[in-house]
């Protein structure tokens, strides 16, 4: 079995380092497994399983034993919520990721506002994707509620989208869980409490969380009707 690596914790107040770490993570996103919450370590773990021989930057990754994940909750992002993509998405993509995109998508990204950050590992160019109304991501399809990048493969989504979870939805051993509490520890860790739910309760929560997207879609639809009426 291959080695398991997790991203080290971000450094508070060190934006340059964190972008460096993110770029290193982006290089390995093909091997991204998922984000887990470990009740033993009191932390979220972004797990990567690179094939043997892959270079892993140990400044930003640390190796863990498989057993750490035995009691961990896997973070889930059920279809139908879309909260992270639709309003104030804050979405962005890094230069190293843009290079992996098909040409037709790459040209769209290259027209976006950009920023260059000088990191300990050199310059990182960051392209903003949150430039649609109310911070919606340019790749979010409002009507279908889907990420337009998914058709090219999940690993082509921006690494920040792969790593960021609301932590509301989780699974473990084919069972479903919803977050029921949260507490920051003085030691720096975090306690997240989960309660097991059935599919109906899970779905109800997805519907509740998805209200933001549905309201947004309603507005977009009505604007479309208004524009068509003016033609
Ligand atoms: S709020 Fe949670 S479930 Fe909703 S899109 Fe974001 S990560 Fe996914
Ligand atoms: S790239 Fe996809 S997953 Fe990321 S914010 Fe945009 S639509 Fe959502």
C-alpha cells in the first residue's frame, strides 16, 4: 500500500507561505483522496495518496499512518447545495493549475483579474474566478447547479475547491452524519461533533443549504425573462 500524506496546517497570518503550500498541493491534486476530520488529532486532514516515486515536498506535506483515518469522518459536499460556488465564492485558481486545463478553458481563465504573490518557492500567479454577480464563480452553472470544470475531471477543479469544506456533511463506513457542534480548542485543534442521520434528514439539510442557490437561480431566471421581453 502507498504512503499517505496530509497537508500541514496553514500558517496563521502568512499568506505567502500558504499560497506556496497550496501550489505544492495543486501539483499533487491528481492523487487527492479527500478531506477527513480526525477526532483523535482534532484536526482536518487533506489526504493525498501519491503513487510510489512521486516527489512530495515534506515542507508542506507530512506522512501519516493509514490507521489515523480509521475513525475519521470523510467530508462530503452533496449535490444540490452549491453554497460555496454561488455567492461570495472567493474562488481562484493558481498558475500551475491553469496549465493543466484544456485550451478553451485556459483562455477564459487568462482573461480574469490576476495577482502575483511572491512566495518562498517563487512567484505564484493567482487568477480570480469569483467575478460574476455577488461573487459567483465563473464556472458555476446557475441553472444546473454544477461546476463546469467537473466534465474535464474532478482533479481539474481548483485545489482550493477540493480542499475547502463547510464540514456540515460527513460520512463514515457508509453511514451519513451531520455536524451537531463545534468547539475550538486552546491547543489549536478543533472539536467537531457529528450525529448520525438517515437519508431523509440528510436530504432535508441539503435542501436547506441549497436555498441560497435556488433563490439566486430564481433571480437569474427572472432577469433573463426581463431581458428577453425587451428584445
Ligand atoms: S456549503 Fe458545504 S455542502 Fe455546500 S457547497 Fe459548500 S462544501 Fe459543499
Ligand atoms: S471552480 Fe467549480 S467548484 Fe470551484 S467555485 Fe467554481 S464552480 Fe464551484
